[in-house]
């Protein structure tokens, strides 16, 4: 299975911008399309993956990686605006590194602020 939780987290963090709606279902749909186009096993059924993406987004907010954001362009129709916090930006930038998603996956890093901080510390060492 090539459906990686930390890849999904990276994508969710990437979509947390006060310039667009934050809709986890759209993020997971795009991830599915890319995996399918690459001929990779997609993982759980889409509905389960969408529910998983929604629950992850709640956890990301609970541990302080994303937060509610005011719309920067009131004329645009946007819903559920989120933005990365400083901690969320640090995690997002780290996940951009080559092999970092695989490292988080391999270490079975949970969505826990302390555990994520330890992983970031290991990366910077």
C-alpha cells in the first residue's frame, strides 16, 4: 500500500492557507488520483480515507499545527479557512525534505506534538 499518513499530513499542511478553503476531502482525492495514475495501490476505500483525512485535520489543529484563519480576500467564496502555525510551518518545511516523509513513516511517528518535536530535533542533528 502506498497511502502514507505523513504524505497526507504534508498535503493537508500545504493546503492550510488563508488564501483558500481548507477541505481535507479534496486533498485526499488528489492524493488518490496521483497514486492511481502511478499504478500504485491506493489503500483504504476513498470514503474511509476522507474520514481519516478529516480526523487528521482535527488532530493537526488540536496539537497546534494549524489554526482558524480569517479570509484575506473577503470577495472570494471560501469555507473553513485554516493556516499553518509557526510549528505547522516548521513541520511542513521539514516534510518537504527528501526522504523525510519516509523517515516519519518508518519511525511510526504519531500525531503528537512532543513526538513530532523529537523527530524534528533528530532531523536537525
